[in-house]
C-alpha cells in the first residue's frame, strides 16, 4: 500500500490530508472539490466537463482506487520554477505566450492566497532564461524555502520585474532544483517533508545536452534522477506547458511530460487565455506505509 499527499478544503476547513490508496499512485492536489471537477481526473484519467478548455490534460492512474482521508501535519515545500524566456513576451515579432506575465502571476498568486497562511507550507521561487536559472529567495548563495509572507511577496514582486528574454535552459532549471533541495536537506535536516516542484514553461529546452537527438532524453533522465536521489520518495516534479494559440506538438511537450513522469507528478497543457488552478494538478510525494 502506498500513500499520497493531497491538499483539500472540506466543509470550509483548511487542512492537509494524507490520502491512502491501494494500487494507486496519484491524486489531485486541489483547494476544493469543485475545482477538481474542472480538470481531467488525476486518479482515473477520465475526462470531465472542463471549464479550462479541451486541451487541459492531467495524468491518471487506476480507476478503481479507493481514497481514505486522515489528518496529517507533514511539511510541504512548494517550488515555483518559472520560464522567463523571450517567447513569453514575443514570438517572431508577434504576441507572446504570456505578455506582462498575466497568467503566471495570476496563477502563482492564486495558489499563495489559498495556501500561504498554512503553517506547514513553505515556498521557493526560481526562474530560468538564457543559459541560467536564478533563485529569488536566497541564503548563502543558495535558493531556500520560506514561510515568511514578506519574503514571498518580495519574490513575486521580483519575478514581475524580470524581463522575459533569451532561451529556455531546462538543464539550468533542473540544476537549481537539485541544489535547492540538497541545501534544504542539509540546512534544515528536513526528513519529514514533501517537496512539490511546479515547473512552468512555454517551450522546449534549448540547451544542446537535451536537444541532442541521440542522448538528449537520456541526459534529461539522468538529471531528473539526480534530483529525486536528494530526498528519495519525498519529491514530486509537476510540469505545465503554457501556450497561447497553438497547442504544443507531441515532440514539443515530450520533455515536460518526461520530467513529470519520472518525478511522479502531473503534466498539463494550459492556454494563457484560460484560467487553470495549478493546485488542481499538483501531485504531492508518496511514501511507503509502515
């Protein structure tokens, strides 16, 4: 039997739920039951009447899963890993994917509003563009997680002021995730914690180590596995492919799908012209029952 962590609001009460399954590996991470109906069911994989549009998808699993809820106080550390490449602002001189960061800011702020006051939640922020990635909340030159509202607010403000430009370095993005989790484990001795990474990008990687037709996916897989090894069973890698008008092709989204598949997380395609709650898709790390 395995356990998966889910976040719910039931009967107006905010609490962290420990969700147990038999023969099941994933569960939707939702602020309320109504919101979870607006996206493809993350347990069964069955489509619902999505208000977010037909191209919103989520990973699924066993349709016969039985869900039991019990209270949990497990610490949850959410890392927003956000693409700030130039295609967000403009694509070949035309409208970009998310001009002015409207979708990205709205989505992040919505999540923070729902979970920012929870005492067992901490947040980290990192962006990637060009050939590098940068943490927005740091200590000793490492990105860190925080529950301090002022630090969270400043990170969002700093993100808003970053100019969208340059390429899309997935390798740098994954490297900063690994560094942050490694540093957090050393700094906080954070053994009983679930790391939830939410990676948002509007394009495929531009770094040659991943785009190489022979070894690219192998290199990506190795980098993801290095992240997971930092805290085995405690990390969930969730990915969002953000687009404007044309939905991503199979080859374009293959990289983000691979990351979420390896990282026991969820993958969705999201139009910047539609509203999607990130919390509807995030998978919180599973642990083995005693």
